[in-house]
C-alpha cells in the first residue's frame, strides 16, 4: 500500500495499541497530487498496517471527506516549487518589502523581513541575515567578509547568536542578492539558518584537540551536511544556480540516500524533506560528557559522545524533545527539557538522526504552528511510544542510554591551550553585539594574525590557533578596546544573555538587549545593598517575548517580556543549565524589579546552604514561601556606613578616561573604578601583609582616585 501526498507519504507501523494512531487525511490538493508523482515513499514492511499521516489533526471519522486544516505556511511551502516561488520574483520588484508568502519562504534562505519599530508612520523595511556555522566555526575570510558587509550594507554591527551564528541587521531589499552572494562566495552560507528545517548544529566552540572534542565537531558537521536542503533553491535565487558546495563525506551521502526502510522521497530533489520540509524549526546540539556549553537539554535532539577509557569515541547518547518556545497565557504551550532516548554506535548516528527527523516530519502537527515542535509530539505520545516509532524508521532497537557524569557550564573565556602547541582566547562580548572600537580592533587582530574564530552558544568569541609569542600583544590591544580578561568583567555579565528584541524583531513585546545593561547594573546595586559578595553570581537571561531565543527558561533568573516595559519572572534554573525554571510572577514593570529582586537576593544571602546557587535556593524554598517574603518585604535593614568609602575621582581628566573605558563595558566610571581596586586587592591579598595591601591601594589611587 502506498499513499502519496505533498508532505510525506503514509508510514505503516505495527498494529500495537501502544503506538496505534487514528488515521488522518493527508495533504490532498490538485497541486500536491500532481507533485506527488515525484515524491513517493513506500510503506515500511510491517504487517497489519495502521496508517499514520504527515499531518496530525483532530480525530475525525474515517468516512470524513473534509480536508484537514493546515497552517498557511504549509500551503506556501507546497506551492513554492521547493522554496523558490514567489520569492524569486518578489526580490526583483521595486518595493522595499516582499509579500506574505515570500516573507515565509525567505526564512529557509536564512533571512527575516523586519521593520524599525521605533519609527512611526511609514514602515522602514530591512532584512536580517543569519549565517549557518556548525559548531560556531568561522574561517578568517568569512569573518572579514561579514565585518565588511556590516559596514557597507548593515547597521555597522555584527551580532553573535545563541546558536553560534552571525546575524547581520539592516540589509535593504535592493542589496539582498549582493550580500547573499558575497557570503556564499566567501566560505559562508545562510541556507537553513531559519525556516522549517534543521537549524545550525551546536557543538562546543573550544578548539580542543582531544579525540572527544574533535569527534563532536566532526559529528556536528556531518549532521549539518546530512540535513542540508538538496534541491538547489538557495543557489538558484542568490547566485543564479551556481553551486558553491564543498565535497561531502561519503558516509553523509550514503546515509542521506539510504532508503532501506522506505522513509525517503526517492525521486524527489529533497529526499529527506519532500515538498513540505518539517512542521517547524528543528534544533540539534552535539557535545562531550560534562561540557554543557551548548545547553544540550534545550534542543530537539541532543547528542553526547561516549568514549572508552582511552578517550576513543565509541558511540553516542541521544536526548530528544527539548525546546524553549511558548505562548503567554496558553498553558498547552511550554518549555521542555530533552529526555534520554537511547544509545547508538558511532557508525549509526546519522541513520538515527535521520530516523528521528523523519518521525517528526511525518507525525508532527501541521495545523497549528504553536504545537508543531517535536517536544509536543513526544509530550503527546510519551517517550516509549516515540521511541518505538523511531525504531521503525531506524530499523534497529536503541541500546540503553549510557551513564554520564554531572554537567558543567563551560564558557572557555580567557587563555587556554588547544593541545597542539597553539593557544585559543575566549572573549566576552556583552549580548553578542560587536560594534564600535571593539569591532575595529577585532578585525585588526584577526586580519594581522590570520586567525580563525568560533562563536560560542553564550554569544562570545573564541580566537583560535594563536602562537604563544602573540599572546601579550593581542591581550594588550584587545584590552584597549574593552575586550578584557574575564576576571576584569562583572561576573553577572559573564553568564547573562539577551535576545535582540526592539527595535527590529517583529515579535518583541518589550526590551531585551537594549534593556539588559541597565538591569544588570541594578542587580549589582541590589547585591551590594543586601551584602552579597562581588563574586556571588546569578545566571540572568532576558527575552523580549516568550519564544525564548536567549533560553530564559534555563536561567536562575529569567525575565520574559509579557507587556510594554513588563516582564514575567522565571526562577529555578541552575548554573549548569540542567533544570527548568518556573514562572514565579508576571506583569512586573521594569521600574519595579527591585521590589522583587531585593527580598529574593536578601534571603538567598541569609538562608542559603553552603555553596547553594540562587536557582537551587529558590527551588528548595518553594515559590509559595518566596512570594510571601516578597509581599512582606519592607527593605534592607541599614547598617552604619563603613569607615572608609570610595568616592569621586580626584581630577576631571582621569574621570573622563575611566568613563570612556567604562562605556565600552556598559558600566559607569564609578563601577569600573571599584572593579579595578577590587582586582588590585585580590591579586595582592593572598599571603600579603596589610602594609602591602595599603601600598597597592595607594598605587591605584595614583591613577586619580581618592580614598576617604
């Protein structure tokens, strides 16, 4: 039995009550039936079939002839000739924007249409372009190209994303083809950075030369290649059909073309995706044990390398079902952590990934995009049923999930050895925004030393392959541009993240990137007010809407925009990103945040257990008790002022210099001065006499500070 239709064909599975689904009417239109001749998939060889269609819709009687509801985007995809039409025509018109169908399709090409929401009256349209960089790898040539494009066609800045890519904002429609083709011709791509398909594959950005880390990066590259669209639409639109594709490993080609379990579209230009691609975005991350720099549990698929006692990779554990997006006031939408699916030998990983993707392709909902992510399919079915169905596509049983050590968040900031004689340097970039003097200096360093770089999932930069002799001059020039060693950066800033939000994101409800510098300063002030130490830190993430691009639902303190100048506060994540936060309080106005922060941080200081993080503390105490503390809060009991107090600068010139440096870090001159003195003291305090400490402080003041 074979049924062909636009999205995917019917898939036959065993008549097992645990996995049986109601039969649904497939995507049947004249257009899809005409296309179906080239997109047939034969049923899996199991007895007593129960048909599962590509579109999960509300159960209807078998006799119903009503075509199932489909989202508008599904129709756009079906009628697009594999993501070409009408985009290929719309980009040639004189209007500054493109129509609704093209707006959806251009996402598959790695771009979003936006307009400046700060402006009133006529909309000022532009496009955001997002690159595709598996594992965050950026060749020297591509970085210099992106730097040039930002100045020539963008807003003069580059943005590093939480999925290890660049975002280039402000590109006008008339310049789209020039910018896209330039990226393609300079070792880059934006294909699949957005849209209903596999997005950028994450991997640890650290260029460590151990077998595990090298295998993780190789696996990320191969998965990205496996799930890259094959029909050529990207190159047809932007470089007139000229291909700029590197050769693929034979194991990738073999896995993609394998149809031994009848899950491919054998005569289609898209053997995995078909005409309809996936129901929604799809996210994958690869890592090694202990290294949770990739937020492994927030992905649709999380892959963990498993090695033997000699560090030789043997296979991979697989998590499934993670995802951050939700909708306010709709309890049926929710963030979710991935859960263990099983283990596969390393030679089978591409086949296992393909089987999971095919399962989501055929069974994920296509009627309501709010429920189309794979996490909702798994939540509906349960992990055992999902596993059983995936095994039909995979053709094997998954082995038991291997035991893993505890996860750690690793930032890789500062200087480290790669393991091959070279060094790498991790640089903190507030909110991933590279601009101004920082951007100019980065270019000079990358160009002068011919460095490759990597982008981290925490919106930071890693400069790779640095010779030891270059360390001092590179450190000096970077520090002058505000790219400081992490010990000189406020700990709150080191782990904080925010999405772009206003002014360009069409989904933003309130500020995120533009608001987080002030919010972090206010949190620091609250820390000082309640007596927390400088190195006491909290993972803070802010998004302008509930879609969760900066993964706020994993933060110890998450702020999610829920109205103009208003946030929903989430508490309970952990520093190693293994516990989901929960909604604590909503509709908190930005000017009232201290009313919540002060009691929470005060009682954390007073009642925490040894080394207990803020997130673990809030989870242990419970929200009912915490809300009671917030409601009854009357302020911090003031203690007499300290005998000594750091006050103003001694001269205007020194203040102006310090103020200029502070602005590069989104701090006040006073805050930066305090940090300088603290670091002087900390560097000298261990084993030093009081006299030496006094001399150190005096040396700091010779730069223009006065101590009273």
